[in-house]
C-alpha cells in the first residue's frame, strides 16, 4: 500500500468513526485477535468495536460494513465526506 493510499484509508476510517459517534455509537478500540469487530447493542447502548490487531484496510472494511448494515444510516443526514467514505467502501 502506498503512503497516499494509506493516508486516504486512515482519513476515511476517521470519517466513518466520526459518523458512528454521530449516530450514537460508543467506539471501542480493542485487541480482538483478528476477528474483526463490529457493532452490538447492550443495556440500550450501541457499541462499535474496532479490532486493533487488524490493518487499516481491514478496520475500514469492518467499520464500513457495520455502519452500512445499520438501517439508521439511510435516515442519517451525512456530510459529504461521510457519504463519500461510506460509498467508496461499498464500491470496493
């Protein structure tokens, strides 16, 4: 992965994590042994787990798929950057 691609992926991940927070998710960064993370709800709270043992592209993929599977995302008014980051990952 080139430096430019890595920077772009990091920026996209940051944008999607901000979207998750805006949507009411608590974002937790955990070493999950490569299982990937994802979303869950417990005690009425939505949580997004990001697996720190994965690389940036894998983290980005899991976060994108997790948010894309949330029906609330279709109702959420996203910024242009958020929409772009989510769409780029859907196309990949």
